């Protein structure tokens, strides 16, 4: 999806009223979501296991469809990072299924008592977690999100409407059919999972305008997609953000540990939002740290966008180009890294405040005071101390599959797991009470 979407795009090919069609999907989702209102945890967990088994059984068909998407993506010139996000293998499908099984093992958030008390007048109060109802997802080039969103929605008692974009159209069609079949096999409505991919961009616009039918919308993808949804939607939006992620190597950092962490943060998987995009190094640490670290990065194929002081310490043979302000602002999603030498912790924090997208930042240090200042003064959804930024992930943090990384400050921030897909309801129980 791009910023060319407009509110007036409501009719598809053949004069189809796309808005009416999407609203019909949303109404069916509302009806389906009621089936989960009284569903037990065992019912939902059994459905998650059935979906996982169905995905594995359909693995060959899913991978075959995905190969069509990847081939089209290469023809369209998608970046290596986006192609990596798009690609599915039997191993990745198995990993997605395993994540669903892990999700089934997590506590059910629905019905959890957030707080409660008995008032002096005898009224008994409880604030309970309850489902949102109907969750809309708009995303691109990520067929795994189709499953993550469906699984998290099911476990948290919600129906989900998916708009997955043209890049993964073939993959998503097979995956959604698999999910719906597994739900029906468990006696649950297939309409708990629906896709509006057939309605194209106009369908995305209609979903954004379905206030009152869709309870919350979660965009997941590039900056243009997220900006479009946030600025155009009348449905409440939980904003996920791009990952202009920083790693700061402090003056006291352990050189060997810092090198391993930086290499992992940048190269373990490049096409993801928690991969490092900028490396900041204290001037006192630079002479001992940068030559070996940059050599390791260069050996891994990383192109270095370096300032003058960092470039001077780069080994011969490394691919180095001068860094510009555009580099400090870039989420590469590729084997590229911006590198800058700074003179102080304050300068590092100022750089992050200027250029960060508010996703994840890391400090590598043996100085407790420095780490405490960094944690307190860096205003991002996740802050790592002596750990790779790649840990900003629902699965890695014990939340199960995640629906996205929220960079907003309302309701949900950071990895969005089960609890973040619920809201709360007040239940007040009396014994003939009337207000005086």
C-alpha cells in the first residue's frame, strides 16, 4: 500500500461496491467473534494446535505458492531484506507452526482480573480483560504475519480481517484457506479469519473507514504504509513503527562481547525491524573496538556508511562510503550500517534522540551509571543493556507470537502479544444497591 490511497476509491473492477463488500466482511467478523465470547481456553488452544498441524500438512502447497510471490518480487526489484521477509521454506513454516503451539501454552488473558476491590458500601468491583472484538491488519510482504495475527486474535478472543498486500498474495491465499479450514474442523466459525486481499487498495481504504465495524487497526510494514494508515484511518490505530535501531558502544565496553553483539544485531537477520542500522562508538573505545568490529562486519558483507573518524579505523578491503544525514535516518533492511564515533554518552543520546524511530536502542558498557542514564534518557519502546537488539521480539521475550512492535505510547508499546489485543471491562456487583 502506498500514499496514493484516497477516500474516494470505493469501486473495484466491474463496478463492485468495495466498501459494501468490506463492511459485509466486518459484520461477519463481528458475528464470528461472539463465538469466542464464552469459549474456554481449552477450545482456543485446541484450535491453535489444529491450525499448526494444518499448516505443516499444507507446507508443500504454501511453499509452492510462496515461490510465485518471491519470483514476482525479484522481477519487481524488491530489496534483499524484503525478499527475506517474504520467503517461506518448509523450515520457516514449521517454525510458524511451533510458535502457534507455544502460543497455546501461554495463559489466556481473557477474564484476567486487572484489579478489584470491595467498596465500603459493599459494591464489589472487578476490572477484567476482554477481547477487542474485530482486529484489522494491514501489512506487506510478510506471510508469517497472516498466521501470527490469526493465532494471537484467536487466543485473545478476537476475529481478524487481513489485508496482506500484493507481494504475498499467493502465499496468503493458501495460508488463509488453511486457517479457515482448521477452524471449521474445530467447530469454530471460519469467519474468525478473513482476508480482503481480493479488493486491493480500495479494500484497504474501506477497512480504514470501517469505524464501528472494526474495533482496532494495526499497520505493519514500511514507513509509507504506516503513515498512510495513521493519517487516513477513522478506525482507532495501534501504530507500529519502522526500526531505525541504534547500538552504542560505550567507553568501558568489553571489546569481544561488543563485537559479537554488534555482528549479531546487524547480520543475524537483516530484513527485520529490530536489526541494527546505526553503530555509535565512544571515541575512547574506538581504537580498540572498531578495527576488528568493522573487519568482522565487512567479512559478513556489510557496506559501511562511516563518518571520517570511523572510516579512518576501517580495515583495508572494507566497503566504506562517507556517511550523510540521510544515512542516520535510514532503516536499511539490508547489509548496510551507518557508523559514527562520538565523544561522550551525551552525544550518543543526542544522536539517538535526533534520528531514532523509537523502536529499539542498545548500550554496551561495563559502567552501571552509564547504563542507568541510557535507560532513563533514551525514549524508545525497548532498551537493551549488553544484549543484541534482535531480542525485541514477542517470542524471544516470552510473549509468544507478536502482532507487531508498537512505537506509540498509548495502550501498547513494544512487542504486542496477547494482553495488548485486549481491552478492559468493569464489572460491578451489588446486592440491591442504589445510589444515594
